[in-house]
């Protein structure tokens, strides 16, 4: 009987011997799964904290950037306003110099921007220089309504003149 019991125990021992390594490997996989789950959970918590921190920074920076953009836009509007009111005075001066005959010397060049008025005063070597000045100023695309009375000139050699003209600011830009 003892032999029969030993023969019955043999397959059980064989199964136990076969299952023991499988049980050890399964236990090892379980332990590794628990460790890996812990690592993944701690990583998730860390990433969530970093995400929240970055999100807060972006919202703060977004407000800062929004303010900066508003400031830049207001400066751009101000600059556009200044540029739209800017007049290239050198173009007017160049036009006057270009249209002036050699015998004309100016003692006054005055511009009233609000009235778009140009006043010129000076001395001419002769009456012909004044006629030439008047005709060349009339041809200017920047000036209109030229008023240069030639009958006010003295014939005693002092050809002093006073002239006015309307400045065409629309033609400057």
C-alpha cells in the first residue's frame, strides 16, 4: 500500500515540480507589474504638476503678451497718425529753389501750414528775373494761386518783391 501511495504521489510531485518555476515567474511578473504601475503613477502625477505649472505660466504670459501687443498696436497707430500728418518740407524747398532764377535772392521764406500759405520776399537783380520767377512758380505742381505783383517794383534799381502762393499739400504725399 505504501507503494501505491508513492505511485500516486509521483504525478503530484511532478506537477508541483513543473508548476513551481511557473509560479515563481508569475510572482515575479506580478511584482514587476506592481513596481511598473507605481513608476507610471508617479510619472503621471509629476507630468500633471508640470502641465499645470506650464498652463499657469502660459496664461500669465498670454496676459503679458496681450498687453504688449496692445501697446505695440497703439504705438503703430500713433506712428501712422504722425506719418500721415508729416510733410516733406524738403520737397517744397527743393521745388522753390529749382524754380528760382539766378538773379533772385530771398530775404523771407515763410510757410503757414494751417493756411497752406507760402510767403516769399526778397530782391531781384532785374524785372525780367521776377517775371521768370512768377512764370516758373506757376508751373510748379506744389504751388497754386501765385500772387507776385510786378507793378510794385521800384524802377530805381531796388527790385524788392513780396509773393504769396497756396501750397498743394495733396500733391506732396
